[in-house]
């Protein structure tokens, strides 16, 4: 009998606490986790993004797009993407999820088809491999003014892209 009373008291306590914790009106539903974020997506699509820096071995190297760095990224509204390192072209897919408390957007990039043209030298070949590898490591995106960075799962910046309007 004592056990029955203890269980009944516990259930009644949970019901009372739950009832007091809810508001009298309808509760707002949080968006389901994992849905694409249409706000950030709309700011990224339809632009040609120039690679402005990358971290092939953990150290970040800024690049000067205006001085001959032709690497670009195009994010399409259907979730596909196009990448060029200046030598090879890649296609694939991308997703961006809802913003976190850190101001980052969980992201995923998958590289699919790759043109397999041989770069002219070892440096170009390594750059080509590094960009493809780093895109695949992207775990989140952080937006800036006319720019964004891709971060790895540890929060380190691995790629930086900028948008420049055609002049």
C-alpha cells in the first residue's frame, strides 16, 4: 500500500509541475531539428563566391582573389553546388541547418563528380586536393558581410569565401 501511495504521489507531482510550467495559451513550436535554414540559404545562392583563404594543414592562409586566384564556389537553390579550383571542376550537394547559439549554421558539403584534369604542377595538384578535402570536412558555416567561413567539427576556420559584385 505504501508503494502504491508513493507512486501515486510521484505521478500527481509530475502532473502538477508540468501543468504549472505550461502557459495558458498555445505554446510556440520550435522548428524541427535538421531542417534547412531558408534565411541563410537565400543569402548564399545565386552568387559566385571567391575563395579568399584556406587552412590546408591547420594554419590559415589568406588568398588574394583579385591577383589570380580563380577558385570559386556556387551554391544552387536545389542543393547542388559547383566548385572550381582554377584547374578542376567539382559538383556536389550542400545543406545548411538552423543557426546555433554560437552564430554558426551546421552544414554539410558532399563532393560528387570531379573533372580529373592533371594540374600543371605539384603545387596546383595539392591545392586542388586540399580544397576538395576541406570542403568535405565542413561541419558549420559562419556568415560575415559579403563573406562566409566554413569551419571543421572543432570550430576551426578551414575555408573563407567572399562575394564580389562584377564590375
